[in-house]
C-alpha cells in the first residue's frame, strides 16, 4: 500500500541550525501514527515541510504517492492540520468560526453541523468560543481541519493541556476518524502513555534524524510475554514447552510468550516448580523511547 506521506533524505537548515539532518520515514495510510521526539528533534519542521510551509534544501516528500513539489496546492487540500494554537475568533460562536474558516479555505459550509456533532460540540454550536475550555477549542480546531474532508490529518500536540475528560473525548474522536472514516491521522505528542494507548504506528525523530519507526505492536513485542524467576530454569522450560508454551531461558530467568501469568504458574505447579518471581516482560513505549534517544 502506498504510504499516506513519505519523506526520503529530507534535509532542512536555518542558517547554521540543522533542523532535519537526513529524514526518511513513512506515515502509513489508514492508521494513527504517533510522531515522537525530544524538543528540537525536528517534528514541527517535518510537519511544516509536509504542509508546504517550508521547503527543504534536499530530499523528496510525497503525499499519497505524488511529490508535493509537483502539485502543492492540490495535495495540501488533501491534508487537514492543526499545528499551532488554533486561530479562533473568540467573539464568534462555533458555527460562525466554521463558516469563516470554510470561506477562507475555499471549502463548502454544508457539513458544519455534522462536523460539530462528530467532535462533540453539537450542543455548544451557538456558544461564543470565549467560553470554551481548551479541550473544546481543540475539538473545534479539529472540526475546522475536517472541513475539506481530507484523507490525512496532521495534529501537533492535540492533547497538550487538556483535562482528563477532554483527553478521553478527543482520543475517542481520533480513533473514530481512523476506524470508522478510514483517515490517516498523524499525532505528535510528548505523552508516551497516550501514544501507546492510541497509536497503530510510531515514528521517532532525534536530532533531525529518524531513529525508529514501525508498527507499535512489533516495536513493543508481545503483550503477553512474562519473565519467570525460578531456581531451575532449564526444568521450567522443559515443562512449559511440553504444555505447548513458547518458552526459553533468558539469563537466569525464563521468558514465556503467548499465555497468561496464571497459566504459567498453574503448569509449573503441576510439576512442583514454583516461581520466585513472575512479571510482565513487555516493554513500554516510554522505556523504548528513552533507551533509543538516551543512547545517542
């Protein structure tokens, strides 16, 4: 499948400051990608390059299989974006903000009510934006980004500063865009726990270079991996394998994939083998991210 967005060998400098040293990455179509990196890693510059707001000195950027340099004005309309604090008119209500945006962007205004309902603002459509919480303003910005029915959404820190209720609502909306509307959603975030709970795919930048990318499940490993501390690891592996479990010795411990901790304990107990410790061995996105970025 053609990636929604692909960058190959992209380089961008501002004077002596290198923003993108050599970025090659893919954002898969029809998935939610978490776009991660420390401050200054190059995420915002990447977003700006994808949106045609800055031009790299080297490299190639393709949107839905077409180089953006060949047809920028058409391709950018296939992307909805919220990359900075939403520029909303606070004296206007949500509907009128949508109408102004539609007129400015050259999109029709016939689906405004539907979009406000979708992002959970239908009952607040006629309230002045000055009375909106930050989460409500973020959802309104998302509705504006959806005005042209884009295939791709680029969202820079959409969950930043939201209260727990606002985060839950917005995360559910983002998942619905992927799962129900088959859109590609690219979300930058510093909250790795949110990304781990939300994303299908992850891309990590550090110092202007791509240092990790791939399906989240593959990067983190099996969700049902357990580490067993036991005095006779070899005997434990033999018993677990005889029961059909995927087990192997790892240092002084045993790693078991594909079964619950309860099942591991039950099978070992039948052979009078009792673990000294039994814990989940699945890594977290935070641990993986820190291991990669701190090693550089």
